């Protein structure tokens, strides 16, 4: 196997991911026991944090950190796009829906090959925007629950119990999406098992780039897929290989 590696994630992206990962884990450890407070394991976790008051305080602190991380992420992305330092590679396009259909056809044996992907494939984009939407819901409902007296000055009082239900259920959904979808694709997927280190080291092997992100590799090296030796030969010049999108860094 080739040892040649390529930088995929810069230091800032890796730090963002690490912070988000730690904050998310702490939010789950302090939040889920409050949702399932009647369970024995919930009592054990609450005791581990020194009681319900400590667990709630840590949960609120992590919620504020998540909000700040989200604001920073999008402020940095908007600034990068405005200054043309980033491309919109995380924005879903028609090609992503074609890729999803093409992948399904490949899995069903109708197509000989899976479609070639750019920097982020359709699964990464759908997961990213799903988590972004979840973050927004969690932050908004979290602040309503944190400051209910202030909230009812701005919105009808019914928003407070509604926020409690939305916050609780969205938190559980986020936990399930991360543990089932993200962990599988990032670590349990046969292509990367037992662990994908790229988001921590920032580097990925050229062999994996050719296999998983051939369009990006072709654009980086100024070659066609045929020149790279990829199965999708005749896909056009490197200039035409991109999907016309941009490179907004992922949070996680």
C-alpha cells in the first residue's frame, strides 16, 4: 500500500471537530440521564457528575460552548466564501441526488461501478446539514429552557413546554444519528475499519483519495480520471471534474 499522504483537513477543522466531539459527548452524558431519569443507569451517571445540579450546570455550559462553536463555524465559513478562500463543497447539488441514485444502482447490481465523488459525497452532505439543523434546534430550544422568563417576553408562553419536548427528542435523535450513522461511516465502514484517523491527523492516503474522492484528487493534480487510473475513464478534463461547489469546512 502506498504511503503517500495528502492533507485533507487543516488544523482549524481538526480543532473544531475535536471541540464539537467532546462537547457533544458531555451533552449526551449529562442530558440523556435527565430524559430517562427513572432508569438505574441514569442515576449512576448523575451520581458520577456529583448530583443533578452539577450535571445541569455542566450541560448548560456545554450548550453555550456548542452555540459559540456553531456561530464561529458559520462566521468563518461565510468569511471564507466572501474572500474566495473556500468553495461551497458542502452545499447539496443535483449531482448529489444523481450520485445517490447511482450508488443505489451499484448496490443493487444494476451498475458496474459506484459514481466517483468529489471532496464530500452525498452522505456526508446530508449528515452535515442534518446535524446543522439539529444544532440550531438544540441551541434555540436550549436557550428558551435556560432563560424561560426572558423567552416569554419575546414569544408566547406555549413555546417553553414545546421547547422542552423538542430539545429532549432532538437530543435523542442526534445521539442516535451520531452513534449509528456517523460512527459506522467514519469508523466501522469496511473501507476504513477499525478507525479513520484523517480528521485527527489531517492526512489521508493518496490511495484512499483515489478510491473515495477521485474528482477532488483529479482537480488537485490537474488530471483526468483516466490519467489517474480510475475506473471512470473519459469523464472529462480536471477543470470539468468539480461539481461547481465550494469548500466549507465540516464541523465534524
